[in-house]
C-alpha cells in the first residue's frame, strides 16, 4: 500500500493503516505456520541448531536487502523500488504455491 499512497492526506493515512494491518495479520499467520512446520519436521535434538541457522539466514540477508534497496532508491527512485520489492515478495511465495506444503493438512511427525 505504501507506493500507492498519494494525496489527499486521508487517502494516505487510510492506505498506510490498511497496509500495516494486513502486513501484521499476514506475518503473524506466516510465522506461526512456518515455525510449527519447522519444529514438527525437525528431530528434537536438532531444534536449537535448526532455529539458529534459520535465524542467521533470515537476519543475514537484511543488510544486503537494505543496501540493494538504498541503491535502487537512489538510482530509479523510491516508488519504483517499492514496486520491485513487492514483486520480489510475491515471487518469494512461489515455492509455497508449487510445493507439497500448500496441500498439507497435518504436520509431519517429529521422529526422535
């Protein structure tokens, strides 16, 4: 919603509030499902290692994204950069859409 926000001010505020609401709900649902699946599919002795690796990978790409986003913002402008980031986020969901995870109805058994 951020790159769509423009004048007048009530429209800007409405779009930003709506976008933030759906982002908050979506990220909460995603995190609960993502962590539940990871923990169910990982053997108990490996949970700490798996979580530390995932957090390192997820947190490790943030500085790279910040640099790329900043450079793109300087080169092509803020609004086109935000649209590119939206496209990247949508493309990132394709692995779920085309994987067996999408049709799972039960979590896998955590075999110790």
